[in-house]
C-alpha cells in the first residue's frame, strides 16, 4: 500500500499523558464523552437512526451521518468496543473527523449495546460475526456509495478484521479496514485483565452485569437466571454464558472461535491498517509482533496510548481518530 501521511511515529503525547492508565481512564471519561458530543454536533451533519437486518430475524440499530450538500468520498462503517456503543466518545470523535474529511459515516450498535437489548431475545456474544457481516451488506445496499471502508476499536477492531476476512465471500466490496487496539487472542486478553490493574476487570464486569440484568428484565422467561449469576467474576460469568447461550461447550473453544491471532489474518485480502499501543494494559502487545500479515496490511505500534486512548492534549483530542480519518483519506480520497 502507499506510504501513509500519518503514522504512529507522529504520536508524541506530553509527558503527563504517557501513563497507560491515565490514557485509558481519561479516554472513557465523562469529559471526553462531552467532547465527543460537541465535536460531532459542530460538524453540521444530519444523523438518522436505522434498524438494520442482521439475518435470521436479527435486528441491529445504527446511526447514519452525512454533511448536507457535500458529495462524500465514500462510506465508513464504525464498530465500537465491548460494552461501548455508537455514542461512545471515540465513536463520536472518529465520526466527526471522518465527516470533516469528506466521508459519510454509519455507526453500528452490536446486539445488546447502546440500549438495544429489546431488539433481540438471545444475548450478545463475541462470535456473532454472521449478523455483523449481514448488517454490513445491508448498510452497503442501503447507502449505495463506493468505496466503503470499516474501522473499529478493541472488540470492534476484532469484528472489523473478521468482517474484512468474510467480505470477499459475501460480495461486500470493502476498500480498507482500520483497527485500533483490536482484540487478537481473547484468552490472553482475559489473563491480562485478571493479572493487571483491578480497575479494568471491575469496569467491564460492572457494565456486563448491567447489560445482563437489562436482558433478564426484558425477557424473563428466556433469561431466568438469579442474582448469584450476576455476582460471578469475569471468567466464571463468561463460562456460564458460553455453556448456556452458545454451542461452543467450553471457554477455550469459545475464545478460539473469535481469535485472530497468529496466522489467522494471513488470508486477509482487504487492505488493512492496524494501530496498537505498546503499553495497552488490556490487550498484550506481544501477540501483534507474532502476527502473520499479508503485504497489503500495515501494523503500527506506538510506545504510548493505553487501551484505545491515544490522547494528545488537555482538550482530550485523540490521535487514533485522526489516524483513522487520515488513513482512509489517503487510501480512498487521494
């Protein structure tokens, strides 16, 4: 691929922002959420909500944004991380940068994310790639502009790369995929959270328990589990979910089902850009150095950034959203 105009080497945060924990905490803070709201509103884009067909009766929700009076370079599908949503700060800020760069944007909620628990009876799990592939095809049909690209953060980066792997077989003409701190090996990610700063495990456990409680409230006959389930820690709670709500049978097979580690991305035919932080406290960086990637994929590792932080200043602007917008502009609008 052509040499990009913005790379990880351009990211040099001030010293006070070089802690991975400061990066990760501020990246999901209410201050940055408000910054995302204001930045997206300032674009002057028209945003509309849509229910998207995920196949087999599955319904997913998303938001389409376009600046009126401008002819977009193309359409970018944005995918959030686990227990995030279309309204996560990084999603709004990335959408704002893309809109400013001349793209239209579709932010897709995964099942049971962003207050969409009522749309489907069965609960979300990370191997539900089929419905995301189907939804991406539906988005491409509904907003028939070419080219189309996809970008995702954390688990959304994992989904984006798996979507790109499936794209040729379903006739989805993706021009590029960009992934920020994507989950590579879910088993290693689980271990990193269990052995790392307790804050991260507590954060995801709290959000997932709230999501499961909401699911039980909406569909009590199907999800008749008691509060003792909601009191489980992350590993046993995941084991419970796998045994009762998937066909994988074991945690190892479930994790292997959505792993993209090692050689699994070697067959990627869609040009790809991956941005990772050396100091990510949630996703171990070692797995990225062991990736086998095709010549059309570019991996960039920054010394700093935390988990999907990449903050640059006191205003809480992020390098990652600039990187996504510039990378796709280099590829699609050049």
